[in-house]
């Protein structure tokens, strides 16, 4: 079921509000608008990049009908806490998942992620847990914002290492959805995050090379932790 159909099936329509994350693509906010409802942006948990239940609770109004939880990078949103918030306020909790990789690929990605997390320095590695599927291996490059992360990425690309900025502009900063709202964790994540390769076909030598090049870039950073 598409996102618009999911919202419509939940009875979302004109005059309603739906709480959504701003960290990600505009797809969810666009779907909310297509139903006639208004997207309300909530901040994220800085460790999982998923919508923060406490921020959802703070954003509920009498017009709030639902919250859309988006699972991000292989982390799952805290659905239990969101449902507790929803139960207190009469708000539906809807889930928007990522397409899962085959199990053997997930096992290989976890192994590669564990290798990198044990060897990388100068960047903040992902919060590891048993349920993490590492759809993307996303690190934080601390410092003074985008120039540090972007310079880090440029050097890696010059070395032939594929990397990408997972969210360049939060949805609440896009022209179609611009809102004057304080989302500090969303802003920080957009400035600092970088997705490094952990594809199943990578060899141990490639992973070692990736870690070595990343660790050699410590001079670019001004650690914030």
C-alpha cells in the first residue's frame, strides 16, 4: 500500500495534522499534503535518526490524527513508545519501512559494520544493536558543520571510495515545506552524517583501506565528543 493510500485508509483528510520526521526525503510530507492534511515536523533521536517519541508528544494538538514513523538506515523507530504516546492522545501510529535486503546480505553487512566500528577513529560510528540491519552504514563527521563533513567526503571520493550524504536538506528547509521550527537534532544530523560502503561484496582488504583512509583524515576534524 502506498503512503497516500495508507493515510487515507486511516481516515486522514482535510484539516487534520500528521506528525512526520523532517530528516529524510519529502515523500512522507508530500503524501500528507495530498490527503489534504498538514505535515507537522518533529525532531529525531540522534542515535537512530528516527522520529523521537518525546518530540512527537510535544507536537500533538487537537488536530493531530496520526504520526508516521520512518525506519531509517536499518534502525527501527521506537514503535512501543510511539504507541504509548498515541494511546494517551488518541493519535494513530503508522509505520513506513525500508525495503529489506536478503538475510544473507544483512549478515554480511553486520560483519562489515562490526569491522569498521572496531577500527574507525575520528568519526562517530553507528549505534550497534542486534536488530540493526545496516541498510546504510552512517557515521558522524563532527566539527563546524557541512564544510568538515563535505571535505571529508571529497577526499574519500578522490581516493576512489564511494560515500554519500544521506540527507542533504531536511524537509522543513525545502521551499515547498519551509517551516520556522526548531529541530536541532535533525539539523545536526543533516550537517554531520555520511554513509560509508558496507556492501556484501567488499573484501576485508577494501574495508581495511576504507578505515585507513578515514582515520588518516583526523586532521580535518574538530571532535565534538
